[in-house]
């Protein structure tokens, strides 16, 4: 069973965290949104407090597990929002569940598959993980998610994110790296979905380039850029990110 935290009552908002993260990444947004909504933040298997009980061979397999978990908790007509890897998982879930999902939001994520350069980077990650282990990887990987010009200012948040990332299992990090590298393009899945669709992008995101976000913005009903923000808007600009999510959810439910 997935470890998760849940707050509030009302329409369901399901938040899916990114690589080297846990559901705790959403704590600020969850606290704020739970006054009006039922907010659910799971730890994906292999991250946080969710053990990797069976190997994750693909994002499709993970989506199947999530769907079963949603059925158990009676999460219906959810608005699903995913950060980075969580966005890829949200898209796999959308492909599986279709209009049983009410709306989808990608935060610093993409509907595109990895290009050749990104696949090579994933392969280097696999080599590093096998050689040096999870802790050393997390310590070097997480700071890169923050924009260089704000790393001193955001030092406490970065330290917290590193500690959270250290709870990731080596098996999980390896499995997800492969699953992300081999995932399919889901732009068509997104385009065929008739519900509201949000893409939130950071103009200085080193992981999902702003040019890539702009190239797919026509597939979304809502497209927003955060100026000077890197890969972690919900940490770097909490209030702005909260405002974007609140406005999107209100639009969906009006």
C-alpha cells in the first residue's frame, strides 16, 4: 500500500511528486488548499515512506497501481497534478483513465518523450547510481534543480529537499531512471483529452527547457510561465505556484 497524507474534504486534488522527492514536497500547497478540497499526496513506490514492493518496469505499470489505490480510497473525478516525473505518471494515468479524470496539471514537466540528449543523461545517471549509490547521487542531483542565482537564498529549502531525497531507495532511483528514459510521447493523449489542462513552466528550468514547454503550449487550455523560476516552483515561488493551482482548480470546478 502506498504511504500518503490526506487533508481536507471536497473535490479531490491528487498531487504526484517528482524524482528524488516525496509527497512532502506538496505540504505548503496541501495545507493551503485543504480548506476547500480533499488533497491527497502519495509517496510513489520507492520514494519517501512507500517501499518498492515490486519492480517498476514502466510508468504504465505505476499508473495501474495508482488507479487501484484511487479505487480503494474512492478518489473519483480527481484533478491530477504532477511535478516533473509526477507529470509523466499523471499522463500515463490519463491514458489509462481518460475522462474519469476531471483535469490534469503538469508542473515543470512535459508530454514529450526524452530526446537523445536526455536519454544519454539518464544513462549517465544509471552509471553514477550503480557506482556511487543513492546518497551521493541525491546530494549532487537535488541542488541542480534550483536556479544557480538563488541557491544561497534557498539554502534551507535545498537542504530539506536533499534530506527528503535521501529517503529514496537505490532500486527505486534506478527503476524510475529507466522508466523515464523509455517512456513514450504522450502529446496525443493530452490533445485528445477534453478536460482542462494546465502547464506551469519556469523560464530558467534546467530540467525541462522553456523552449520545450513553449513548443507544446497549444496542447494545454492553461499555460503559465514563472519568470526566473527553475524546476521547483512550489518551493522557489510558493505563493505564485499556489495562486496558479488555485485559479486552475477554480476554473475546473466552476
